[in-house]
């Protein structure tokens, strides 16, 4: 029912920036805490960042991206964003957005997310 579609991935060089978008449909977007996760080949999916449901604006980031990535949302447009700056080769992965109704303390656990997008590839060359 709820569908999430990511866009904005691509091939960039070290130090470049990208902005990923995730557009939702089939539900009330503002009622979901939204998260970004990433997965590189042969590695586990890892938490990137999250933003709380509603308009409070609380965010949380993995230590590896803190200070470089910024998550935001536009509940009127039903869109989630991930602004990625100072990209590094180790950021190379498929990035997926996801939606959850979990309490805030469960925001980093992928198992708590109900809906997922198909993912968008981000490749950072050295």
C-alpha cells in the first residue's frame, strides 16, 4: 500500500555532493518516522540517518556521516531528503529510504521499518 521511491543517486568524485530524494505515496507521510539506510556489496545494511515523524525535526545520524549528511523532510510534498556532502569512497552503497511507526528509541533498527524503497546507487570514486 505504502510505496517509497528514491532518486538522485549517481557517480561522483571524492569530496562531491549529492542530494537523494524519497517520495512516498499510499499513506499519510507525516505520521511516519523516516530513515535512510545503505548497503554495500558483501556488507550488512547499515543505518545512515533518520528524522522523526511530524514537524518536530529531531534527527539522528550514524557517526560515520555526522557533520557531512543532513536529513530533512517536506510533509507537504511527501518527500524525504538526504543531503550528502564531502562524499568519500566508503560512502559507496545502495541507499534506501524506509518508513516506520516505531518509538523514537527504535529508530536505528532496520527491522522496525515497515516500508522500503527500491534503493538508489551512490558511487564515489577516489
